[in-house]
């Protein structure tokens, strides 16, 4: 008998055959996988819109800035960059919200690492917003 302590949960997990890649854990492939993934993505967008005020504010910003990008006399590439960078703000906010939800799911207890994770997500969003302003200024200010 080993002198190392044992844990029933650890022993049970150790005895499970886990595939080398995650593909075996996925139930669908090909077009069916894309179809279901699109549904999950739509659910994520809907959840973010319903529960995150910052996401709703960025959607409003996109609804204002994207049409505005078509009013300026800029090249197609510049217009694409103007539009892409505002979408980047939405993407970063989705990731920030996902980080916050995950941290809150783990525990509502105040912990320095939880604060650090949330602060880093917030900092990423701040940098994305600064990038939006910078890109729009560089392209539009002569």
C-alpha cells in the first residue's frame, strides 16, 4: 500500500479515458457543427445584450459609427478599418463579460486573483476603446 494520500474523486478522474484531442468530445462535425455553433453564438450575443449595459452601449456606438463611416470620403480600405475597429470593441466586451461571468461563477468571494482577472478584462476594453478613437482620428483628421 502506498503512503501517499488518496482521493476517491482524483482516482475516478484518473481512470477516465480522455482523448488526446477535444474533437472526440464534440458530437457534431461539418455543416451540422457550424449550424449548432451559430446558434450558440446567437445565444451568447442575446445574453450579452440582455445582461451587459456596456455591451448595449457599444452596440449603440456601432449603430452610430458604422453608417457614419460611409459618409466620409475615405478609401474602401480605410472604411473597412473604421468598421472593423468598432467591431473589435464589441469582441473585447464579449470576452470581458465572459471573464467576469466565469469569475463570478467560481465564487463571489473577494479574492485578489478574481479582482486581477476582472481588472485585466476591463483594461483590455479600455485599450480597445482608445484604439477605436485613435484609428478614427488618424483616418479622419487631415
